[in-house]
C-alpha cells in the first residue's frame, strides 16, 4: 500500500470515528437513542474494517471501544440505579 493511500485511509478512519463519537452526544435523548446506537454501530464496524486493512491494532482497539461504549454507559446507569436504589430520570417531562 502506498503512503498516499495509507494517509487517505487514515483520514477516512478519523472522519468516520469522529462522526460516530459525535452521534454519541445524542445518546441521552430517548427519541434519538436508537438512531444514535445504529450510527455508532455502523461507524465502529466501518472503522474496524479500515483499521484491519491498515493492520493497525491501536486503531482497531479504538473502534472496539466505540462499539462497546453505549453498553458501558447503560451498564453503569443500571448499576448506579441498583446500588443506590435511585429511580432513573424521567426524560419525557
């Protein structure tokens, strides 16, 4: 793979990863949560393919972290709710 092709793949990787991370900011709105998770899924899978083509493990790990980040956030919310016996906030008010 030439240096120019590698740079263009890296630029594409970072653009897609940034779009996925930006969609994560809409994760806390209940109506947009499903769309946000879908965008995160497609962005992380796309960046995994690019990182695999570049044979770069660090980029692959970042893609995997983007994939599992919504699960980690939901898991922490459920854990806090269970441990401290707190009701989750009602977002529809």
